[in-house]
């Protein structure tokens, strides 16, 4: 599920989806703002909100994003 397998195509693996979410975080955004943009990007092959949240969870686990006191998700800089 995290990585592609014979049953999960590369464009549906969580690592790929997390990369697309990460690319969309050029500036701090709300979860709903990130979801709206991500959903538009994935119109050809829709992704459920649950998989979107799992992709964000993966980014948190990898310490690539953080949630600020203001409720915005932002990229972490320099592994801080």
C-alpha cells in the first residue's frame, strides 16, 4: 500500500500520492485547501479522502511536514 506492488500501480501507491501532496505545499495551507487542490489534480483518477489523509500521515511520519499552531500544514525545513 505504501509502495507499488503487483496489485497496486505506482500512481496509486501512498508514497506517490504523498509526493503529489508534498509538491502542492509550496506555501502553508489548511488541510481542506490542500485537499481541494489535490482533488483537482486527481480528477482523471480520483482518490478518496481517506487515502489523502493517509498520504498526509505518511508525510508526518517521514517528518517532511508539520502542523503549525495556526492550523496550517507546512513543509519542514532542514529536518527541524
